[in-house]
C-alpha cells in the first residue's frame, strides 16, 4: 500500500488520489450558509414582530422597514428577527419604555 505524504511525487498519484489531495489541501473548508440559531432568540415573520412588540400588522410592517431594519435578515419571503437587537433598536428609537 502506497502512503501519500509530502514527499510523494505528483506523477505517482492516480486521478482519485490527486483529487483527494486537492480537496484536502487546496480547497477552503465550506462554511455553513445558515446562522447558528441556538444561542440567540429569534422571531420569525411579521407575526413574530407583532407578537414581540404587541402591535398591528401594519405597524409591524413599518417597524420591519424602518427602525428594526438592522435586526432583520430576509431570504425571499422568510423574515428572521434578532429579538435582542430589535429591542435595542426599538429602545434607541425613543418608542421604547
């Protein structure tokens, strides 16, 4: 059995071994495209904003597009609200208690 190490000439590798080496050494490790939702509290959709701030649908839409904009991540129709950041932005806006 041939072991591949730093001294192995490239000419001694077969295609499969070469691809393995390229994947392990040259290609960057893939990062997950989703956020880790385990350590923070999130609200989802306009319903989440309505429930979190006890406001109407129209007001939730205004908040989403205005004062809470920085706390919101949107993928297509999916709306994800970082509740902690949203509360901070809400308080800074002067509307919070």
